[in-house]
C-alpha cells in the first residue's frame, strides 16, 4: 500500500459498515478478563460447552479440597 492510496476513494464493502455499532458494548466483559482454553479433541468429545467444563472442574475442586482436609 503506497502513501498515495490514502487519497483514493474508500473501497470498504457495504457489509463492513459499522455506523450502527455501540461504543463500549463489550467493555465490562473485556475489563473482567477472559480465559480461553483449548481442549484436546478427546476431551472436547465429552465436554461440549463451557458449562459442562465448569461443572466438572468444580467437582474436581471439591474432591481435592475434601482430600486436603482429610489428609
């Protein structure tokens, strides 16, 4: 892209129109942070969504805490 191309007419496609966008729509979610975890295929076969993963991990946490208290 040359510096002269800035003076050329806008070539943005109509489907890229962002005039109806909402400023800050995802700000709070972004501020809270996010953890993206990639599951191996064999694990993803069992856990199809974040809810099932969270339930399994909470159960594991409960077992680990119970073991720690009894050990």
